[in-house]
C-alpha cells in the first residue's frame, strides 16, 4: 500500500498525443472566435437538485438554439435524424435552459468522501440545534465577535483528533493556505515546495515574499539535494543564512491520488533542521484506520510535523479549514493571520457539523459507524482502482487514496458523446489536468468497463 510507479509511454505515443491535442486546442480557440457561448457548458456547470450524496438528481437542460435552427432548416425531424456530433457543433449561440425534469446519476464529481454532506442521523440534529441556538452566521471575524463556544470546542477536538497541542480554524479552506503561508514566511526565508502542490499553496508562497524553490514531485532524494544546495549557497547575492526554511507538501495530491512519502520527508526535514508544513486537505478523515490522516497512515508522530493544515470541505461535509501545531504557533497566527483577523468566521452550524463528524469518527456515538465509513471509503477506492487496472488502464495514485474517482477514473470512462444526455451513469465531467497526462490516457486501449453503483458506493 502507498507505493506507486511512474508511467513512461512510448515516444511516438507522446509526440502524436501532443500533436493531436495541440491541433484540437487551436481549432477550439478558432471556433470560439465565432461563438459567444463556451461550448464546455454543454457538459459542465450542471446544477443538481438534491443533496450531494452518492447518487444525485441532475437538472436536465435544453439547447433552444439548436431547436430553433433545426425547425428552420429541416423541420422537427432534424433533431432526431442529424448525427449527434453535428447537433453539438450546430447547437447555436444561445444559453442552455433548465427543464423541470431531473436525471438520477452516480456522483463522481464530489469529494464528499465520508458521505457527511447529506443528512446524517447523528450530525444533522446537532447542526439544527446549533443553528437554532447560535444562528446562521456570526457576520464577524474571529478576532472580533465571530468566536462562539462551538468554535472553541471544535479547535479542541481537532487538536485531540490529530494529536497536536492546539488548533485554529478558518472560514475558507483555500484561504487557510493562501493567508497562513505569508504569515509564516517572508523576506529572507526559503520555501521549498513540491512541484504539484495545490494552487492555494502556490498563491500563498508567491504572496509571502520568500524565495521559492521547487523539488520534484514526492521525491525525498531531490528534496535533500535542494536543501543541501540551498543551505550551502545561502540567500541570493548576500549568501547570508536563511532566516527560516519551510518545506511544504500535501498528504494526498488530489489531482494524482498519490500519498505523500511522509516518513522520508520528515527524515530530511530533521536532517537539516527545516520546518515542515503538511496540507491534509484530502487526507484528513480519509486516510488511516481512524481517519486521522497520513500521519496515522504511515505511523509518523504528528509532533514531527511543525504545521498541520487541513480542510473541512472533504471528509467532514462542511466548510473552512484549520491549522494545528504548537500553542506558540496558534497564538502567533491569532495575532498575525489575515484570515483570522479580517475574514468572516465559520458559521456555527458548519462548526457543529465538523465537531459531530469528528465525534462520530472517534466512536462517541457508541457505534463503529465512523470507523466503518473510513473502511468503506478505502474499499470503494481500492475496488475501483483494481477494476480499472484489471481492465488494462493505467491508473495513477496509491491504494486507499480517495482521489482516484475524481481525476483518473472518470476521465477515462467518459462516454464518447460529450453531451449532457450521454452522461447517464455519471454526474461528473472533468477536464484533462496535469495530474493525469493526456499521453497516459492515449496509451490506453479502448476498454468497456461496467461500474455497478451498488458495488462501489455504499
């Protein structure tokens, strides 16, 4: 578990794939010059009409632009007789219109890993009770009037659940990174970031004013080399020692589904006396036997990680994020983090949702339902990964990682017809991302794979 290998498609496949996709990109740009509506709306931006559970009700839409064109050119029969691709190309310039009908679809476009986003028999009543008591929103920052007993309780729970001294919550997951990193590093500091870190980390590193260097994705040996060279050279021009060196990695790289090589990175961090910042947005609640993240997954002491970051938007079915670490770290951020000083605090009901989910994972409801959710998540992800591999597909990522359903599997399983009506079983349409290169997708033979929803979704 946790091991992965690099895929190296043949050179001819690489060249042909890049050539074809470059041509498609240029033709698409040319077509956009003559069209007002972005054609991707045919497949993306699809509103839902239900709770974001394992199965969702997707609102159906109609392209009135094509309907009117067909009526004018060939009558009502044209809509049925014209080839599907021609209908897509001639779909007109008008926006899509929502219909009153919905379609039941398997939800592969969400990171609702443990199913808490929909109603839960343990969490939902407590959320409703908190909303009646503390209201819908604090309408204030944490530093002003936005701190409630629910916030303080959550921060204690997060610290206990992860295994740190203290924790601080924020109202937005993205801002947790983008606003915290500049507060921790500045001019004269060095940030060493994984090549595939999230955009929020990139934004925070750029805004910090620190020198930023990148090491190869999930490669502790290259991290060691970058650290050694950086310490030897010192700061640019002056060659003075760095004020601080901050290594930033993710627990699970969401676009690849790969688990961080945390034990080796911790060893490198200790070797050179650097600080380690771990983003567990996709791993907290989803990795480890009890959902405590990659530290539990690898058996690493959480105290060996200086800054533990995570979000509540994935496994806990809520919003916001947290920073966990020492008491000194939390007190410093309370006085210096813009996200704490100026941004609106998490709403009390959202806070209670996270607190209840954590209590459920800890078994405080008197059942093993929380642990069973984590186990079922691993079983589902491993089942899908195994079936894709058996079907001859190249799948990135590691076993037990929940990221596979978002970024590798669905992109390869998309129906050939790129229209809303073609997505009968899938409620998710994704784009080709750097995490799963188009080369690897092109190297896969056409394969028909059936995904029985009752087998992979609890």
